[in-house]
C-alpha cells in the first residue's frame, strides 16, 4: 500500500512538471525583437509609440535584416505597447532595444511620464540610449533613407559605441538621466538627433547637438561646437582633437591630439564669495601641422603651449558664461561638486543655488604639455 | 556479516571434505567413475597405452581436446612413457618414479583425489593413471589458442607501450609482472562463479597498497554468489559502492602500463580469466580524466589535454541545457547580433527548440550506437550518411536550425573526450536538459548543485570520490586538472596510500628542485 502511494506521488509530481507550461518559455522567433522606440505626441490619444522591430529574414544561408516600423497610439505608454500585438502578431521583446527617441515636444513637457514605465519594466535595459529628436516627430528618425545598417536603431547604437574615439558625442543612458534628474545640483544633458540631406539628397540622421534639461524638462539646445567644453568639464573629453589657428602670429594651424586628459574642479570660498576653479591638465601630441613653421624646438613648443592654453581658456570661459546666462540649469554639476567637497557651504546656498549659479565666477586654467610630434620632427619641406 | 562469511566458508570446506573420492588402485574402477562424470562430453579423450613385454604397463592419459597442447602430449609425455627403457628394478608402480625420472613436463604433481583430477582436466591439464597405483599424476599441459598481445583498440596512444591485455589470465599477469620486477608484487588467486569457476587474481604491491582496501576487496569478492562471471563488468557491478550511481567507482583498463601505474599509487587490481579488462580499485572521479599518455608526454601538453577533457565534460553535459535555457528563457543574455542570427536561423523551423534538441540528440545517439555495432566498412557509410542527412539536408529542409546542429555536434564530439563516462554523461545531459526546459538556467543550476552533492557523497572503497579535486593544497592537485612534472610529484596520493607515501626522495641533491 505504502509503495503504491509513493508511486502515485511520483507520477503526480511528474505530471506537475509537464503541466506547468513554463510561463516564461518562448521560442526565440516568437518574439518581435525591438531595436528602438520613438515616442511622440498622439493625434487622438496622448502618446504615439513607434517601435522599430529587427526582423531577420533568412533565405537559405542568406540572412537579411528588415526594419519594420509599427506605430500605435495610447493614453499611456504601456497601453500603446500592449496594443501593438494587434499589429505585430508577436509579443515584443525589449531587452535588446538600444535607443529611445523622444520628441522635443514631449521633452519640453517633462520626461517623467514616458520614462517611468521603461524604468519600471524589467525587460527594458536601463542602459538604453536616450535621444531627443530635433525634427517635428521622433519616429521619422527611423525612416531615414540612408544608413550604414538596415536597422537604424542599431546604427544609432553603433554611433554611441564608437563615440568615445571622437569626443564630440556622448551617450546618455537612461539610468544616467534618471540619476542626474534626481541629484541636487546637477542637470542632465541628452544628445539630440536631427535629419540632414545628404550629397545625393537622401535623408540621413546625425547626432551633434545636445539638449539641455532643467529638471525633467527640456529648456534649450547646445550646438556641436559647445560639446567639447562641456565634456571637458565632465572629464569625458579623452580622445578628441584640438585645432588651433594662427599659431605664433602666422597663418598656420596645428591640431593637437589628446593623449591624456585630467580635470579637477575645486570650489573655493573667498571673501567675495564662492568661486569655481577648473584645472584641465592635458598631455597632447602634435597631430597635424599644415604650414612651414617648425615648432618642434624648446622655445617654440613652450610658446605654442602657452598660446593654446590661452585660446582654450578664453573659449571655455565664454562658453560657461553663456550657459550660465541663458539656461537655468546646472549642466556642469557644479552644485554636486560643491556638495561633495564643501558640504557645509552647500547647505547654505542650497535653496537659491540656481540664482547663485548664474553669477558664479569661474576660473579656467588649461595646462597643456606637448609630448610628441608623431613620426616627423620637421614640417614637410617644399622647395619653392 | 562476519558470522555469515564464516558460516559460508565453513560449510564450503565441509562439503569439500565429504566429496573427496580416493583414487582407486584399480584403473578400471577409476575409469568407470570418470566416464560417468564426463558422460555425453565428447571432447574428453581417454588415451590408452599399453606396454607389453616382460615389464607390462597399462595406463590412461586423460585430457580434453582443444584445451591441451597436443604437441607437448606427444613429445613430452607419450614418448617418454612408451620409450623409456624400464628395468625390472624400476619402481614402476610408484608415481614418484614417473614424476621424477620420466616426465619432461614442467609442472607435475601428484594427487589422490579424483575430484581434483576432474577439475584439473577441465582446466586443461592432463591426468596420467596407471593400473595398480592408487595415485594419479597431474601434468600441466594447458595450451589453448589465445589472441596474441595487440594494442587495445579503445585506449590507443601515440607515445607509450602498444601492448594490451589479452583474454588469458596468466599472460595478463606476466604483462604486469614484467613492468614491476619486484617480489613485493603479489598475486592472489580466487575462483568466482558457481558454474563457470572463473579464475580471478587480486594484484597489489605489498607495503604500498593499504591493507584495509585489500581486506575490504577480498571480503566483497567472497560474498559474490553468482553462477557465472563472463567479464569484469559482472564483478564491477557486484562490488561497486553506490550501486545506483551512474558513475564508476571501479576502474577498468586494457593497458598493462596503466595498471602498473595504479598499483604504484596503492591501488589494487583484479584480473579475470577470459577478459582483457582489468579492474582497479579504488576509482576516483579524476581518474576519468587521466590517460596513460599524460604521464609520458611533456607536462604542459599533458595538463592542456587534461584541461581540454574537463572542458569537454562540461560541454557535453551542459551545452544543450544552456543553449535551450538561454534561447527560450534568457534571451537578454545573448549578444544582439547573435540573437538576430539565431532568430533568423530558427525562422520557419516547425518544432520548438526543446523538441528539436531532443530529436537531434536522439538521432546522434542512434548514429553512435549504429557505428559501434556495425562492421567497419559499413560504419563509415553510416557516419557519412548521418552527417550529410542530419547536417546539411535537415538544415536546408528547415527541419532543424543550424545552431542546433552545431550544439548537437559539439555535445556529441565532446562526449568522446571522456569515453569511459559516456553512459553517465548521456544521463546527466538529459537530466540537465529537462531541468532547464522547466526552469531555465535556474533548473540547470539546480541540476549542477545536485550533481555536486551526489559526487561529493560517493565513496569508493572508503576513499572520497572527489578526492583532491576540491583541495587547495599544492601537493594534492599535482595530478588532477594539471599533471605536474615528475620531479615535483614526491608523494603518492593521500588517503589511498596511508603509509610509505614517499614516491621519490627529494633529499638527494640532483633530484631536488
């Protein structure tokens, strides 16, 4: 009797396994793999969500990628996403999404409602790249005619991956944005994407400008030329190049390539009030010299270094002044730095920080050291 | 338990004493008895010889056709029997005379017990009986055809001796004896199998092998009550620890050098008549991954090979399970590019991954089994057909996806890296596979934890199965995943060898390093 009971129990347990149905079990091709998502204002409902689905098609051994764009309106983001099954016939799989493009309109109203779901949902990775569309809608970014990769979202992802070699574009991940929105004394900056016409008049996207936020709301744009200075202060300008014109009172230009860059920001409390001291230490190499002046001797190198330092300091100071004047936003994280280094001072100024920030004096100091000159000691010699 | 064994021994000896039948003085009566015993057996030959003349002699030679060396019987036994000039004063009625003066055979012995004679005849000896003598002469004339020594098919090496054991017990013993020329090498004989009366031999090196293990082995062997032992597999299953475990706790090999190596590490070997496989105990998990060639090759290369075998073991039990769980449960773990290509490959495949993998695994096992049983000539055709049909055709017909063929092939090939573990590996693979089909990677991890709990609880003749594999002491890991150079292996493995652990004396100046 006992034995029969055991056998029955074992059989029941076996059936139990077979009947569970494995709630999470899904074949890989049963899911639509979301590569990127764009969020716009809807016409009838509140939001219009557009997803780009990477649809691999195989014919024999050939695998081709097909980008499928699907839009859906909904009063909340989640509603729209779920309703999409009506169009796709596949459950969408979000873990491999690389970019999230948000229209300027929504960004101006505030990012919180659209980010909440994405941040809450376990399937979306929080290192998804955020982008703000400078075009009318966000979804048209996916619809550009020309690109290196069939799946536009992955191309955007590639741009961010390779961006560290250029140092004019910086990725803003979602966790990064949400973190900086939440900190006191800092504001997020999100790269912007725009569509340009190519040589043969085909649409192509480009990431260069960046959107300045105050809190969760977009308040303005910075141009591509401003990015290096901003990234210097963040300590991200590691692989960039510095072009300097009219060196040593001539028409020649040099380009310096950064080998190593280190920045320190020190808040200083003086009798007149608070002050930010920015020191940027650069070790650079002479990458390009398009003239005949040979600067590779001790005297001229020192002169060149000096000239470059002054030039950069001037540009940087102008830039910081402009941001301080134009935007009510602490994109340089000065507040955060102050809070970390002089917490008692921060306590005093905390409440009207943005007012103080507008007038905050900044002292910029570049320290450039030219270390190498590449493979050549002298400029290319040209017989007249 | 001891009581049981004692009783058994006692009753056995009692039976023997009851059954002893004296050799009768009358040859006729003896013959009658023997003919009755060997009734209906036509291989038995009673060779009568009769020397007439002034000194008459009438006797019989009894032997079994095919079990004896007929040349030896003709030249060394019959010829002297017939030709030796007999003087009247010769003690021709005394077997001692025949034994000492006439017979040329090497091993000759006297016996008065008819039952002993019968046993000897069965095992290939020849019995000489002479009328009027109440004793018989046992002549060792064993000489049956046996396979010559050849390289074992299953354990081939590039570097190392090319000898393998044969089916002959004595030849096998000689192969080991030749490698260990030391009087400490001991062979103990036993007879197992109530009907087959198979001779087995326990072999060990006195002073190195631990007495407890030998005693334990003897005891387990004595408890065997089976009717026949045809192969060492019978003994292995009858004496092994953890009988329900898929893992071996008794080792087997066809290579004399491997046996010699294991004897030197304090293990005990069991030779069995009629099989080229020799058992060694205790057997530990790490021995699955050791090959005799490891000890002959450069230690870097040998360690690399060991490492590859461990990796192969991991792959062969885990690849289907991990692939299944990643592809169906944890897609976020796959790099995007790979995900897209797997997804493209699976496009249009009608079966779920679970079924796909099971079918492919089954087909692979079918091919493997077919390849083993088939004659070599057809075997090749089968593997080509299998590879083509399963690989190319099935993929292009969209019956299976290409990644599945790759995982199946990888799994299959890796299972041959540790050929001795094949059975256990297939079982583990299935268990892991089903666990991951239910719970994904969690299931797989549960399986792995279960496997480790099992492995660490098994013992082989009192020695922990995972000995040294969990150790952090350098001296212990010298012969596990790595094979340390010989000049560092100063000690014999711990626990197996209790006393006398020094393998080489590091004190001597030119060896110490």
